[in-house]
C-alpha cells in the first residue's frame, strides 16, 4: 500500500518492469493501466460498510482488450471499535448496476480482514493482484463494478462501519463521468444518491 504522493512513481516503475519482461502470464505480455479514477484532489467522501449498508461499489468501463490483471482501491478501517471481514469482487453490470450475484464475479472474491486495512480515512491504495484467476478476459466497452461488501463482524461492540471506501463527493456534479458509485442498503444496489464516486485503478494484461 502506498500513499497518494507515490502512486504515479509506482505506476511508472511497475509498467517499466513489466514492459521489460519483469512480469506477465506469457512472454512479451505487458500490464497496462486501464480504467481509473484518481483525482488530484484529496478524497472528501466515503461510504461505510456495515449491516445497514451491506455494499459499496464503483462502476467503470473497460478501455482495452485483455485479461483483468489487478486493481487498486482506497479502503480503510471504519469508525467501529470492531474489526470484521469484507469481501471484494468485480462483477458485470445489469442495467448499469452491479450484478446482484457474487457468482458473476470475474475474479475469485477476496476476503479481507479489516484490521489489516489502512487506518481510518487515510487515503492509501490497497492493491490486489488477480492474475492467477480464470475467466478474467475483458473487452473494450464492457462494464463492471468493483464491489466491497460486508461479510461479518468479529465482535459486537457497536453497529458503526467496519470499513470505509473513499471517494469524491458528487455534491457539485458528477466527479467521474466514466462510471458511478452505488450502494446496497438492503434492497439491492442503487446509484449513490449523492453521486459520489470512489477512487480506483484497474490494470489489464495484453
């Protein structure tokens, strides 16, 4: 995990290593940055994940054909005294919203112990490599969502969120034209009513 000030340096180093054969599923393959929402401005909005808001998602459109290789997302510990488990998946959209079935995920869902996340509201990318997963071929123009969902609470001290997904407020307009924030408050996913978008970056293997 890296602070925002080091992100672009890290991307340049990673892509340089990959283009020189430092990584990849096949010889000559290169990992490139695909869709992303990583504004210069610091995050000023967040979505909490708990029993009341069971999921936070950010939708995006694939910009390059390839294999969905890795993704970064800004997730921190919540303001609960409890830790717990969240589950991250990448799902196709139905009617502009995440497929409600986790079985539709193009990656093997990732369970995360929230006690291992960055401190509350510290804007830091958490990075997940899914290059070993099958069925992750994506095509330009396809639409997906990175979905962060509540699984369980380790203890029951309170009902506050066990994790926050950080983003940019939509109070003054849509921050990210390439996708939308969404949340599940018990009746299935719906677009975030405040038009917030959540910070992310995806990579594809070509």
